C-alpha cells in the first residue's frame, strides 16, 4: 500500500520509519552506570556515618524521639507565627515589625 505524503510524493510501504532523533542506548547505559556508582558511594558514606554514630553510643530509638520532639516544636512555632501575624494585622503593621517588641530575632 502506498501512502501519499504531505508534499504529494509517494513513499513505498516497505520502507520502515527512521527517526530523526539518534539512538542514545549506549549513552543511557553509561549514564545509568554512573548513577549506580554515585548511589553506591552515597550509600557507603551513609553507612559509615551510621556506624560512627552508633560507636558514639547513639541509638535509632533516640532518633525517633528526637524527630517527635522536632515535630512538636515546629507545631508550637507555627502557632506562634499565626499569633504574631494576627497581632500584626490587627495593628496594621508588618509581622517583622512586631518581633523586636517580644525580643524575637527574625531568624527565629
């Protein structure tokens, strides 16, 4: 079956389509190998860091407790930010203008 091309010429049906984009199979394999090597190095570094922390006496259970405390701290801090924001709106000033009044640093 012959199909008519947009430019009006016919192309034989036995011709297969050839993509104008070059194949990157070889470079993809090289990239994957490089990524695998990088991941292996990162994993090795993390494992050595874990071993170092365990040698100092730290335990995984302590990590979960620490994470829970950080979550609680962040929730309290968010509540404080909401309160400061409402005070600022009520007084018609910027939130950062309220910080010095309560001896807070802008980095807090």
